[in-house]
């Protein structure tokens, strides 16, 4: 490995691939055209898990992460949201839905943790306009 890449590098690489001087295939993609890629990469992650193949799982998770990156870049180009917004949103959700970890709620089993998650999710969905 010649360079240790960072999340910032991945963001920059994704933006360059979609730029005027980037890759014609990447530039031509839309959320809709990428659905088959998203499904394929998700299936490959599943297969690596089923096969207990950590090396392949690492690679396939990278491919799945790139799907998140390119969808976020497409959205950023039209001013909808950025990958930073995606990260912010998922961090907020994980903290909010784990009050037994980040707050003072108590659970005694994985089943109670799941029930708490589902209760919070249901309440959040009902509060949305």
C-alpha cells in the first residue's frame, strides 16, 4: 500500500469521478440507473457474510460504501444533501435510538434493545408530517 487513504480522500475521488474531467460512465449515472449496482453490491456483501469470507466482505463493503458515496455525490450536485449530511443523520439516529447506550435507559437483553429501537422508530415515524 503506497498511501493510507481517508474518508476525505474517498469523498474527493467520488467527486472527481463525477466531474467534467472524470469518468464518462460515472458522470452518466443517476440514482435510478445505479439501482442494479446497489442491489448487486448488497447481494455480494450478503454472499461474503454467508461464506464467512472476511477478505471478500471487506472488499464488498467498500463497493457498497461507494454506492453511498456516489448517490450522495449525485444528490450534492443538485443541492439536495451531501455525504456529510448522511453521516450526520445516521449518527443522530444511532444515538437517538440507543438511549440504553448513550442515555440512561436500561435494557437487559438483545430482545429488549430491539423492542426499544422499534418503539423509538415507531414514535419517530408517527411524528413526521
